[in-house]
C-alpha cells in the first residue's frame, strides 16, 4: 500500500485564504496506511510564486509546522504550494495543492475609514442600521476581494447577495487590543456596470450590555464598519463619508435580550450620509481562528401545549444558535421565547436571569427564510405566540466556531456515550468566537477557569489550535493591561470591584492552556507568544507571602461548585481555598520551567525549577502531615496533591492514595469535587492503581454524578451537578445553566484511559496506546486526527479475553502498553489478544453513620 498526504495546511488553518503571517509554517497530514513503520526522511516544498517555481528540499522527518522556506509573502500575494515527502524506503507522497493568499499585513494597506451613522444614545441598546455604496465597473472583474471588519457585528451583501458564509463577524475580541478582519472573494458577485454593497451593523458584543447590569459600551459607543473592495488590485469602494445610511428592519438586537424586527420595513431610501470615525487603534488581525458559521440544522421533535395553554416547540437537543422561519407567517406579531428546560411543564426561563432571549417579529412582510442577525440563544425549547404553530415552519440553526472535528469516542455503555455526546454539544455551544461559560443567561463570558479545566478535552475533540491561540492573544494583552493579573474573564468585562481579582485556577489558564495546546499541536510559537504573560502572572499577578505561597487574603473561587457547597455559595466547598491555589501554584511554576526549557531560555528554566522545588517544599510543610494526610481531607485536595506530584516521599503518596480510596468509598462513589478536582479525579484514581474506583464513580447514576444528568434526559453538560433537581425543579441557585462545559472535562479520562489514546511527545509524533478496560464496559473505541494523521484504538473484552486494534499514521509511532505487551509500533494497522485481569468489581462502599446530604437509600 502506498503512502498518501491528505491535507496540506498553513499555520493553524484549513484554508490558506487570507493568511495573516508573511512566513506561514506548513504542515501535512498523512492518510491511514497498512504500510508498517513508514517514516518520512525528506520533504520537498514546491512554491509557485507569480509563475516562477521555487523548490526546497530538506532532509528531515518534520511534517508539522515546518518553517516557510521562501522569502516572506507580501500583503495580498498569492502563491501555490505543494509538498512531496519521501521515506527511506523510496516511497513518496505528494500533497494536494494549497492556495495561499496573504491578508493585509500593514495598517497602511487599509485605505478605508471606519464609518458609522448618526451618534446613537449611549445609554440605550443601539438599533442596527445599514450603510450602502453604489459603484460602477467598466468590465467584469477577474478577481475581487472585500476586506472587512466592524466595531459591532456586521453582515454584507453585494448586489443583494450575502457575502461569505460566516455569522456574527468579526467575532468577539478584546477590541481595544485586537480586531479580527475578514477577507472575502466576491469575484462572482460583481458585474459590469452598477454594483451595490450594503453593510448591516448591529451592536454585538462591542457595545451591548455585558456582565453586570447597566454595563455597556465597553469598547466604545459608536458602531462602525470598515470595508475595502479591491478589484484586480485597485480599490473600487472603500468606506468613507460618501456612503449612505439606511434604516434596518431589525429595530433592536442585543446579545442577551434577542432581536426585534419589523418585517414591514422595506424603505431603501437613505436617511443621511455616513460619518467617519477614527481608524481602529487596535491591531488588525487575520486570525487563524475559524469563523462562526451555521454548522447544523435541527428540526423540532414535538409541539407541546403547556398546562397554561402556551405552545412550546421542543427541538430535542439543547443547542446554541437561533430559529429560522420556513414560511411567510400571517398575523400581527410573532414572539419566540427561548429556554433550555421546562419546569412544571412551562418554559423554564429563571436560569436566564435578566436575559430576555426573545425574538419578536412584527408581521406583515416576508418571513420565509428569516433568521436573527446579531444575537444568539441557548435553548432546546421555544415558546411561540402570535401565530398558529406548526412544527414544519421552524428549524433550529446551530452555530459555532467552525473547528474541524478531530476526536471521537464510543463504548458499549449507552449512558456514557450520551455523556460524551453531551460534552461535544456543550463544547460547540460555548465555542462561539470566545470560549464561554454558558450561552444563554445574562453572562456568556470568556471565563478563564472554565476553559482552563476543559481545554484538554476540547483539544482532543476539535482542532482548537487557531481558536484558542487567538483567545490567548487577548488573554496576554488583558494580563499586561492589568498589571499581570489575569482577568477572570477574557475579553475583559468588569466583574467585581471594577478591576480583575486574582484567582488561582482561573488565572493559571495563562500557563496551563498554552502548555495543553503545545502538548497537542507542538506549536512553540504559542508558548513564545504567551511566555511574558505567564511570567507577569507569576511575578506581579497576585500577592504572595514571604515564602512564595499565595497571600491568603483575597477571595478565591477554589473548588467551585463542590457539590457540598450551598447552592448560593459555590466557592464554599470543603477544600481550603488556598490549598488548591497553592497546589496549582506549585504545578504552574513547574510548567513554566518546562516551557522555558522548550523555548531555549536556560537561565529561566533553572530559576523556575528552583522556585518550583522551593514552593513544593513550602506546600508540603504547610499542607501535608509527615505521614501524608492533607489538611483538607477531601477528594479534591488529595487528587490535586497526587496528580501534581506534591508529596515529598513515596510513603506520603501511599497514605494519600489510600485515603483517597477511603473517601471515594465513603462518599459512595458520588462526585464530591468541583472545578479544581473534577477534571483530574478519575485520572488520579487510575494513575494510582485504583482504576475500578474510577469506573465505579463514572458509572454512578445518583446525584451528584456524571450520569445523573443523563438519566434526567440531559443533552448537554450542566453547570451544576444538579442543575435540575431529582424532583424536576430547577436548582434554586441563581447561577444554574444547562450548558456549561467545565464538568464535562471528565471526557479526558474517556479518551486517554478508557479509550487509551494520548500523546507521548508534544504534537503526537509519538503516542501512547494503553486502553484500560473496567466497570461493566465490554468495548470502547476512540480516535484522534493528529497532526500526522489518524490514531485509533478499539478494544473488546470477553471475560478475560481482551482484543485490541490500533491504527498509527505514517511518520509517527506509538508505544503500546497492554498486559504482557510493551512494544513500539510505527505506521500501520495492528491487533493484539491478551488476558485482562480486572480488579475488584463492583468496589464496595463504606457504610458509615447517617450524614447530612446523603440520599435516603444510603441511610441504614
Ligand atoms: C460562571 C462560571 C465561572 C464562575 C466564577 C460563573 O458565573 O458561569 O462558570 O467560572 O462564575 O465565578
């Protein structure tokens, strides 16, 4: 069988259109092959540059992010790239062609002005409006481009046809630091003679109310559009004060509250001329982050008449996006209210807090094909009033940052499969331009702790490299802007006393998430780009005691949402806030030492290594007894100390892991961890020889557990272990979302331990294949489309007979660890048959005296 290259990409993007760096690194992925052990020994890059061919032959086994071999690209330059790689066996493969087109690298490339309509009331939501320009072309152009961005959100039409397939452009950034622009090929839309470009502007994240009530205009109170049409290299229409201003049929549109539309407004007469605003002061970026797109359509499954007589559509899936209307509806006003759950049979809107999440359409004009433009909702249900409701008239449109799916998991356990599906849906719903906490209530912010704990899962499920690298760029800028303190949310929105409050676990995202990305994609540039912000966080980001540990004065989120914390006080869990803060501090200090090492910063590597050893000793002194008991006697505390390797001796470690074993049984396998402990508890059990305890916890169905929401019909991961109480009532806590990914971080255990697939070296040049069957599972499979190509593992267990199959891509290898098997394999397809000795199953719980909060069936 031959070797093949299935894709060639530049930087972290699928398409080379609008590349944002002059010297883009190239990566190629191989197709699956039965050829065993194929390794690349050289590659040749052929670049077609203005008709001239350049060839670069390199003896190397590198195929991920190899350096651009030619002179840097100029703004707008178009080149075609192809790679042929060869192995020592003489076999070679040639990639598909990659067409690169450079974006605008310099501010001076922009001839356009930022333009707006008349000043709008700064204290009110800003009604959308349109900006229009007519221009004439003497011939049909062969190549036309639109470069565009906005302060606010925009859509564009050229000659009445929509431009591009993205939505909510330009996405959400820390607009005072960075502003993404988009490049569109509009060659097919322009005609000889008169042409019209119309931009539609909404307030979006830029000026809407965000975070605390009353806080709006965080980046400015004037919406603006910046657009530049270039035809065959000439500017033919740039935004300036000759553009007309027009009304919009969208009379109001806010992120939290939704959209109000008057479908009878068809007035295309200008109301005035555009005003020019100062050019954006932020850096204009052609981002590697994929745009937000419509990624899926969901048809309703049921029309419900509620006890109070309302009509509610059930889409059968909690999702993020909006509803498209499929026909011209008759009536005077259509109102659609969105919610994730029903309570007492009625729409459960209390979790939305102040967000109205409502679409209102004044009817009378066309509605067929209508969709909201500048907002989105998190919902499974929509209550519809004002028209006769027929299911066929509505389709849910799912939107998300359009990342490539890379990771999959499936097993013989249907509930665990549903849990995994819920994780994927939870991720999609919260990867809308920024990694958010939730998509529905009056929050929807880039909470740093949430993505910090979820990133290892996210990075496996989808190619997050461009998305997260873009967000981290904002994180670094916000960190510097706040004296080294990593804000709780990025883009920064004032949450507490008007300035960021230092929080471990949340702020530690500055170090952990770049490292997680490096582990998956081996892009040292991301580490380099974030390095100074990591150091800033450790140096000036928070107050320390003389011994280097956290000064225990500020509040912390700690093991947020520990199920033992009262619903209204999610930080009041059982683990000492500063135990978790300092455990993380020791860990991230060690990571910075490793990062400095990768970046070749030898002196820093040594400095942070020493600091790490010192902090570890201080931690041990403060929080660990000589025998290995931890001052917080909780699963989270023990898991942190074990997972981050914070003990001074094997005997301390042994005491701690025995104690964790005891606590897991004492808690009758219910979850008793929050944000700090949940992502690592099962991995830690498995790492410490307690695999069956991990499976037992995973398979628990009573509340709190991962499967409890599944038994309650959840289709996404909930914010709280019991967002919906067993009696069908919504949790009384004011912060109760049904679409939060943090607790879904358990999927990392499914991928790496149950499925048995993880990277052994950064970027997956070498993987570990080590499935560890357990519980009542009889089979599982997982796969990951790595930078080299597809890795896959599949196992079936029949009694003691374990059969394992694996796929390894070309130019990569894997260490295989099974009972009696310790081998390294190169590319190819493999299978093994071994004996699997399971441990204690089912593990026994400890029967203790009645404890507050124990479910009735555990009380003797
Ligand atoms: C968010 C969380 C976040 C937390 C920290 C909540 O409102 O939804 O997920 O991390 O606040 O305070």
